């Protein structure tokens, strides 16, 4: 289809998103800001007047990927010098001006609190790049309704920033201080999403359960969101173990819409490492929390984040991490080699574990977790789960995919079911990552 005359006049923007769910949600906010300013979306960089990469700074590898992508795009810009090339997000904030030296073809660099000013920055970008990496303690973009992709699930940013300052983590430096979105703004956005066919919301925040606006805490917020008609399922990510309150556990246990799945990052199973990481809890406290959660919330699934090879990690610490993984029995784990990040408290301590040894420890953690995931998924065989249908499965003709309440992917023959339906699926077989079954 050829674009209409009006569309042809509209400048087009192409965007790529790296990193976490917060960035996906931020890109939807950026898309809304630019649409308001008269931009249309381009599907491919070749069709765009403006190319934006929304980036992640959490590990060095994430930054390297973006720098590689930028040099591909520089070639495109070489052919079409009128293209505006911009870098957004955490890496913009982390590297600031030095980015302009590393990537001289950039026209603009905007940190996570500068998206409102993007139209102006794109317009202003000339010989010198426009750089705006001011952090703003108050910015929540509460009045901007993010663009939604039309799927049955939507991310909704409930709070931004982080005040925890774990020793390894760059997030507090690149995303700034903790701030929560007013409940009425969140509820307005969620009601609109429900009207557009969204059935599941995932409330987002770097430490989402630190949410507080006036006297509304996270437990109260969960109960308010549960009152929104049309929203069938509520999830959130990521909670911090230290901010887990009784009120929030009660809300999870008693609100049927709040799904029995928690991503509860532990990082390490060694108290010595947890103290060095400044995580604010011990292994014993974490395990007691897991026990409380499992006692309160029926059918609870748990996942976690693990870092291997942090400064000073000995084999005995690593063994403790393996032991913790075994004793919790996570459904899933996201595992990372420690990556030294400038600005963080641990940066000056340097690395004590070699890349090779980090790789070995990582492989061990992954192999252990794979076996536990498989075991836990196999235990689901024969059982019936209500699955929210998302759409066609990636593989298998006529197969649909969706999530169980425990956030496990289930695939099954369609039999007339449609995205947005909740169907009961009996599980017939399982791998470490997928459940396969039929609608009962
Ligand atoms: N190196 C490796 N992993 C990290 N994470 C955060 N900072 C680092 C780092 N410097 C991991 C943590 C966090 C997840 C989002 O990323 O496990 O929970
Ligand atoms: Fe980073 Fe710790 Fe904040 Fe999570 S809680 S974003 S790991 S500083």
C-alpha cells in the first residue's frame, strides 16, 4: 500500500529497544511524544528520517551491542546524511558526552528523563549533537499515554528510578531517584488499556514494591488495579526482597487477579557476597521470605536474578549460590557474569574473578537451573491451567501460545480460541521452558 499524501509529508521515526521491560515501556512513551509532535512510525531504518536506539547500560555487553549497531547505522547515514541518529536511555545517561566521541555520527543523546524534549532536540540537532542527560526527580511522564502495540498484555510504569544503590548496579546513576506515578494517573491508563482489549497488565518499576504515593503503598495499589473491569490478570516486576511487606503479600494472596508469580532477585547465595553487594538482606532472611510467600500464596512460582563472579567471590561463595538455588527450587533464573560498571560503588574494587572462571561458574548455575526448571515443569504434566491466549505460537501450525498464572509459556492447538480468551489447558508434556497441552 502506498502511503497517503498526508503520511508522505510526515517525518518518519524508526526505533529499536534494548534491555529490560522498563525500556520497552519507555519506548512506548517516546513513540507517544513523537506522534503528538507529528511523526509517523517507520518499520525499517531505511524508511526513516529519524532513527532512535533506546539503550541499556546494565552490563558492558549490552553497551557493546549498541555500539556495533550504531556503526551499521552510521553507514546508512553516510548514504543519507539528512537522517537524524539518536541514542536514548540508560547508555546515554551512563556515557554522556563521551558517547559523542565514541560515536561521532550521533545527532542526539537523550537520557531517560529527557523524552519530553525529544521533538525539540531532533529539530535542533545540527552540526553539534543535541545532548540532554539531565535527571529530573519529578519526571514520571504521568500525562503521556504510551503507545500500545495491540497485544493482550501491557506494561505500565508504576515507579521510576532506584534508591537502593547495590554496589554493582548502575541503575540508580542512570535512572535517578525513586518516584511513583499517582494512582489516579495509573488507573486512568489501565482503564484505557482495558477498553482497547488489554487483559493483563504488568506494573513496572526498578524496585516496584517500593511504590508509594501519599498513603497508597504497593499493596493498596494492587487492590486498586484489581478493581478495574476488563483487566483479568495483574503482574509486576521487579520487587525487591527488602520491600516485601505483609500488606503486599496479603494483596497477592487475596486478590484473585494478582497472579501467583514473583521475580525475586537474590543475586547470590553467600552472605559475604550479599553484604559486599549491599543488598540489605541475608540468605536466611531471603529464605524466610520465600517460605512466608509460599505459605500465603497458593501455587506460587518464583524466578530470580543471579550474578556470578562479583568482586571477591570465592568458590565457597559460588557453592553457596548453587545450594541456595537448590533449596529454593526456582522455576526460572536469569544469570549474569559480573560486569564492572563505572560510577558504581564496586567499580574501584575491580574484578577478582577471571572471565574464564566467570564463564565456568555461569555454566554451572545455568545447568543446575535448567534441570530444576525441567523438573518443576514436568510436575505440571497432567494438571489443568487457565491460560491467557496471546497469539500464534512461534512454532507449530495452528498452535497458540499463552501464559499460565505462573507465567509459564503454554502452547496448544487453537480449537477456535482467540487472543484475549482464557482457556483451560491440560498439560501433556514439558521442556525446561515450555509446557505443551490441549484445551480441556
Ligand atoms: N553485572 C552483572 N549483572 C548485573 N545486574 C545488574 N548490574 C549488573 C552488573 N554490573 C543484573 C542483576 C539485576 C539484573 C537486572 O541485572 O542481577 O537484578
Ligand atoms: Fe540495581 Fe539494586 Fe536498584 Fe535493582 S535494587 S536496580 S540491582 S541498585
